[in-house]
């Protein structure tokens, strides 16, 4: 599994998770949905950043 494949897998996985949250969340409380959404995006990007950093350090 190459870095690009892992990246694509993570992205698709997280995208489906976000859709799932939007569908199953309490739609009467948009603040909670938005907060949850941003927390998850933050989590995704921190994971991607760490992965990219790891690959970069491994190659040098």
C-alpha cells in the first residue's frame, strides 16, 4: 500500500463518516453538528499531517 493509496482510503473513509454523521445527527441542533463536523475535520487533517511528516522523515 503506497502513501497515495492510504491517503485516498483515509479521505474516502472520513468523507463517508461525515455523511453518516450528517444523516444520523440530531438535525434540530445544528450547533452540535457543526462543532462535531469541525472536530472531525481537525482530526482528519492532523492525522494526514502526521502521516505526510512520517513519510517525509522516512525518505530522508
